[in-house]
């Protein structure tokens, strides 16, 4: 899975972390479309997205540019 911002990123870890975020986000969106999620399920999926964003931001703060 790739996005326009990954094309400009040379760090393989940045690419992997962004891919992890995109997968978590897409999983949340797709499950929300398919059915009504329980509050616990939705909270867990939102937490997965937040953790993926935090990991990407933390990695990029170490000198890899800004979150796109």
C-alpha cells in the first residue's frame, strides 16, 4: 500500500510506519462501514490508529522531516 507522501520518503522505516498507519486507518473505516462497532471495538481501533500516528511522528521527529 502506497501513498503520494511515501514516494518522497527515502527512509524504509518511515515507509513501513506510514503503511502501518494507513492500514490501521483503513481497517477502522472499513469496519465502521460494514457494521455498527461496539464501543470497546471502536475504541481499540481508534487507539491502533493513534499509536500508528504517534510512532510515525516520533520516528520522523528524529530527523526524518514532518508528518505529511
